[in-house]
C-alpha cells in the first residue's frame, strides 16, 4: 500500500457511488506499503477500504477477485469484496481499477508480539489455504518471478545506484539471482505470496483476517512457506521456537509433502532475495515523500538472505524440524 495517485473527493465519491453506496462521510489516505494507492473511507454507515490498483492488468485484478470469492465461500478469513453495480469486481478510476473491500475487524501486532503461539496459528491458516488450493481452478504466474527480480537488480548495476550499502550487497544479490534460475519444482497451487505480519489481523489470539491477496498466484507451496518463515520467524536472527511452531501449525492442517520439504530452503532463499530487491526498488529508490509512502528498510531482508546462506540447507532444515 502507498499513495501514488492522489484522488479528489469528487473522484472518490463517484467511485463509491458505482459500488452502490452514498458519497463517503470521511476519507483517510493510507501510506503504508509499496504497491497500490489506498484509502480508508466511511460510507453508508460502514467502514470500507478503497484500493486503486497501480500497474495491474484487468486479468490480474480478476484473478484476485476470484481468490477473494473462493476463499470467502470456503469461510477462510478474508475481507469481503464488494462488487460494483454492474457486477464487476472493480470500477475504473483515473484509468486504473478501483476495488472496494469491507472493513476487516482485528488488530495488527508487532514483530515482538508474533511469538510461537501466533506463528502456530499463522501456520494453520497457511496449511488450510494450501489444502483449499486443490479446488481452485484459475491460473496466474507469480508476478514476482525471477525475471522481474532480474530487472530490479539490473537497475542497480554497476554501483548500487550510488548507495554504498547496496553496492556492497550487489555481489550477493547477483549470486542468488543465478541460483534462482535453478529453483526446484515442487507441489504447487494457490499461494498468498505476501504473508507478512502486517497482513494478518488478530482478534485476541485468533486470526481475524488475512489481507492483501494482490500477490496471490499459482506457485510452489514451498515459496509461500518460505515467505512466511522469513516474515514471522526472524527477529534479529531466525527464532527456532517460532519456526517450529509455524511448521507444526501447518502440519496440523495439511500434510507437508517430502517434495515441498526438500524445496523449502532454495525457495526461502529466493523469497529473501525477492523482498530485498523489491524493497530497494520500492522504497530506497522511491521518489515519494514519507507522507505518501511509509519506508521499509531493505537491509532487513538482506540480513535474512545472508543468514540463510550462512546456515546452509542442513541448518535450515534443523531450524524448521523438517
């Protein structure tokens, strides 16, 4: 999330009316994140979340809408997507697709609060998602596959874009990019692709909602698990208690195939590379001010990548208990 496109109150009111709601009583921009433009708004006695998709095709948005519909019908904890009056899952605003989501109750938690018990709960939801994937038919390639990461890294050559830290990290990123050409095949299906701590809302110790399905796609389950381990199980280093709990929660809802277990380490390294590169691209090199883009430190994912390289596959398997 970010604020790339500043919409007028008239544009927002027109968009909301296309969803069958009156003009909003209140609008609040949301600068957190990096991918789209977002607004919180209050209309018709309810709170809503308006997302303006930046750089997405209609097919991208249609896929996400299908994910939301399928999971909502399966009683998976997702925010309810409101359809426009003409039945489409978006309305055009400023040449882009605007989607409207019902407000999802719950609280974000801090990294410190994401201890083993909550990691177990997240693992359960991830296992349930992958179990549900067998009934999901639509296809979408990972929009953050190695070829896109290659483009981001090529922008940094030869001197890291003039940043000493990026320049120092560039050889490691190049090595990992070469490894990503040989990622192993593994069981695949619907994945979230972005299961970060701030994409889960909590009601007490229960998961209230899993948000932000715009990166969802069909890819190896090992990739989704790798993203989750990197996001939830790393504080200043990888926490064995969190990692074991996340995998135990996953296994409580779905069998971890040997092929997925074997693929976890290379896909976790790729996930760390992908988020290192995307954060450099989206935050370090961004032209938006802090009022329109909440900055995230790319070096946090550089450190994860370095830790994964140092521990090797044996250390990673021991960390997870696989």
